[in-house]
């Protein structure tokens, strides 16, 4: 399973990249706007930090403009994956860009039927939003599970990227569901490390070691 960071913040990306466990980055208009730079510059800076798929989202709403914008975004760096929303216009743009060999991450997916459409349009990635489905009292992870099963049934190559993950449990459940990629905020990546028995065990190892090898020399 690949781990992507769902952030455009360079400090967070540098910290995550230093651990050697970040395979890519997802951004969206909200995350890019938060950093205050033009998208081209921000994506270029991100590509300098993480060597992997970097999703950059179009903000046009009509297919011809989305296609134009997608082509421009794809020129920023070879690792850029163009993100299109799962609207009728977005799917039209996804089909066109995919036929040109531009990789598309279809975003704002909330159902298996939408995921089927994205796969048929040739999407490189489908992004079901787990947390936002949970937010409306439905089961976000069931959507991921169903998409994985449907893609397996028909051998679709589209990768399943579990997005809108809010907790370490979401990441583990995405792995159990068979998602190819989990994208998460830096906070969630950091929380994946935590276990009280690791902290307790480490403290004890170092205490025992110090008793013999440091206090003795003391
Ligand atoms: O990439 C999509 C993801 O960022 C959405 O997450 O937490 O805003 O639902 P969230």
C-alpha cells in the first residue's frame, strides 16, 4: 500500500519525506489556497520534496477548460497527476486527458457507481472520500471495499485511493479493504507511529542499559 500526504504544506511534506515512507502527495484547491502561492509554483516546490505522484486539481467547471488546464498542470513536472471532479464535465475531461496519456485522479467520489464511471473513462486513480461519507452518517469504508471488489471483478487498472481519512483506524481499514493508496493529513501519518507499549519498552531498554554501562562508569 502506498502512503500519500494530503497536504500542500512544505514543512509537513519535508517532515514526512524525511521518514522515507511518503510515496506521493494529494492536493486540492482548499489545500493549495491555504499556502498562498500560485498552484504552478506550489506544485513545483512539492515535486522537489517528494518523488512520486503529485495530484494537482483543475478549478474550471467546463470540460474544454478543464482539458486545457489539465494539460498545463501536467507540464509542471512529470510526476503531476491531474485531478478532475466526478461531474459529467469532469468525466468528459478525464476521458480526453486519459486518451492523451495524461494521468487523471478523479476526485469527489462518494459511491461505487461513480467509481465505475471513472474507471470506464480511463482514470488512473479514483478517490473515494471516506471521512465525508462518515460525516453524513453513512459507511465510508464500505464504499472503498465495494470499489475494490468491483475493480477486481472486471480487472480495471484504476487505482483506489482512500481519501478524506481522519484517523489511524481509517488508514488500517483502508489497507484491510485493499485500497492501493491511502492519502492522509500529516497529523494522521504522525499518529500511525504511536503505541504506549513502544514508549514504555524503549524507556525500559534505555534505563536497563544505563544502569550497567553508564552508571557503572559514572
Ligand atoms: O483529498 C481530499 C481530502 O483532502 C478531503 O479530506 O478531511 O477535507 O474531508 P477532508
